[in-house]
C-alpha cells in the first residue's frame, strides 16, 4: 500500500501573460506517465504512492514547465505521509 498522498498546484510564470492551461495540461501528462494513481481536481492534482516516488515526480513536473518555456514555477504541495498506508479512497469514501 502507498504511504503518501501529495497534492500539487503549479503556478508557472508564462511568457507575456500567455495562458497557463497548456502548462497545467503538460504537468498532468507527466503525472499520468508516472503510472501512479492520481486525481485531478479544480485547483490541484493529488498523487498517491510512496513518497520516494512522488518527490522526484514533483521535481520532474517543475523541470518540464521550464522546458516548456516558463521562466519559473511555484509549486504548492501538501503531503500526507503515513507509513501504515494512505489512500485517497480511505480519506474520502464517506463522501461518495
């Protein structure tokens, strides 16, 4: 079982005020390619897995934003680290 949930919101600084949605789409594509379980929400994306897998993924997302043309990126993250196991379903099942 995964030991962490990490939510990430990226805020890339785009050139000349261009739309940031293509950057967000690229970030989600990188997360998808990781093979980790994730859910996209309106203001952030939550990834489920081992912290040792997720933290390098966050680094990769930031690097991809710069490669795409962002001059910098602010990444706001929230981390639940629970060695006994953590899952999105266990935290939200009573609301479904």
